[in-house]
């Protein structure tokens, strides 16, 4: 554990969209619904949608239509932080980069899926996991700031390698990131702009269930 990490607060609000998609009707029970959130919920029809807007407790409600994947806050995640969306009452959660994370039970090992997240980083150095499914020695699908070399780029980890993107994160700025995983290809959009893509030889993903805010148990970030 590095003392520097104490200062590495990250605020992240996460939408995780995973294909294939299914349909039902569940209204969010804790995160505060808004025009933004209901539009995302209904148009994205994501498999999991965590708004991280809880004010207390240890449950991170899945606000997707099906709502099957409530997560668990671990390590003392700070709730009730300012959110990203103008005029949206729903707050965000802050992760300390030491042992804070949300564990979901959504399997990351799908050949095609999308990770969509709002995040704000307090620093632009060091590896900072935003949405992750890595297990030590195994690799799933993840969105990580400064992956591998701890620089300021926003990177996409795929099985089994990474897209080291040219997009550099600035501290204290909210970003909207979308990482799309297709068989043998990944791409990254930030704030609606395509940053780039990478092709690779696809092998079978062997990552873990999705987490928010932590790389893996041996390498917290
Ligand atoms: Ca939120
Ligand atoms: Ca903590
Ligand atoms: Ca880099």
C-alpha cells in the first residue's frame, strides 16, 4: 500500500451495458431517477446500471430495467459525493484507491459487451481501475486509467492485452467513457468522440465478475 494512494480519490458513476439485452420493468428504488437516468435505462437497456447514488448502506442498486445485479460496497466507499450530470439530483460515490470497491455478480466473460462510465479522477498518475474484471494471471474486460505503466491515459484491458489509448485524463474533470468489446477488436469513445481502436487475436476471456473501483485483490488501485 502506498501512502500516495491515500490522495488518489476517484469519483465514479458507472453505467455498464452488456449484450445480449433483455427486457422487463423495474423502477430504481434508491438512486434518484431523473430524465437522464430513465433515458439511459430505457434506451441503453443495459444488463447492469449502477448509479452509485445511495446515501447509506452497503447495497449498490442495479437501476437497469431488469435490476438483477445489485452490487455490494466494500472498504468504506464514500457516498453522497457530487455527481456528473447537470441538474441531476443523483450523487456519486468516491473510491480511495486503497480498498474501496463495488463488487457486482455480473460475469464479464462475454465475447461482446460495452462498458460505459462517468468518472472523475483526482490524479492523472498511477493505475486507477474504473470498471474492472481482472483476476491475477487472468484477464477479462476492464476500463482503467494508466493501465500497466501508470501514466495518464485512459486504457481498455481486453483478453488478453490492452488498448493503450492516446487519451490523457486531467485531474478533477468528469469524463464519459465508452469501451466497446467486439470479438478481436476494442474501441474507446470519450465524451462522444472516438479516440481509437485496436484489433487483436481473440481468445477466451477468463476474467471475474465486474467490479467498480478495484483492479484485483492483489493490486487494489
Ligand atoms: Ca450517480
Ligand atoms: Ca477504504
Ligand atoms: Ca498509456
